[in-house]
């Protein structure tokens, strides 16, 4: 199946905050470059793009960690929706925006895999959209579990994608997305 010219690229939480070394080790260190590649193709082919920015508390003063990374910064006219929870569909106009544009298929890139990509993808599928998650254009961090065991970023990333694959989304890499583009 090809991805139509009306397939939306959804860039979620690609923000400076995720460069903070206190977050620990991260996988997919080239994720932002892959996001930028997809964004360039979407712009060149006039496909729909939506940027999602996480701001937990809009009342707090501006902090540079909130800013969208320069490598995928929105251009004038590209929608930027502000969210304050994990799902990009809660508290935003994302669903209405997509429906008004007759968009059914979503290509999702995000920081981080096990949080906002998981929540947004599950909800998107439940709302009737067809999500694709770009495995090498998403990333996460290592974490210590409830039982004190340290899980690597790659383990968490892989398991998050495994839990979404097939039931909630098609998991694909950047090259695979480019090969599926129609037109």
C-alpha cells in the first residue's frame, strides 16, 4: 500500500528538553536527522505537516527546553499545537484539524517512544486513523523500573514498538516510509 499525498507527518515533542544529559542514555541518536529527512520530503511534496509541542504548564515562564529543535522547526504556516499531557489528541485541535483536511493516515515521529508516541498512536488508532510509527525517527531513554532494574533505552524503545505493532500501528523505518510515498 502506498502512502497518499494526504498522509500527515506528525512531529511530537521534538524539543530541546530532550538534550538534557540528566535524562540518561538515549537510543537512536540520529532520530532527529531522520525526522528532518521526512520533514524535508513532506515540505517538498506539499504533504500535510503538524508539529506538536509539549508545554506542561503554559502559565510558567518560557524556558528554552520547551522550544522545538531547530532541525525540525516549523515554518510559517505549519500548524503547531500545544499539548500538556502525553496524548496529542487531548486538549488540542488535532483530531478536528485532521478530519477537516480529510486526513486518515498519520506518519508519527516523536520523542519519546514509550510515552507520547505510544499514547498518541493508541488514541489515533482508536479514533479511526491509520498510524505509521517511524522506528528510527523516534527515541527514548534508559529507565529504572519499579523493581530497581535498569532497562536500556533500546530495550524500552523496542518493547514500546512491539506493543504497538500491528494492533495499533505499522512500525516502519525512514527508508520504508520514503519507498511507500505515492506521487
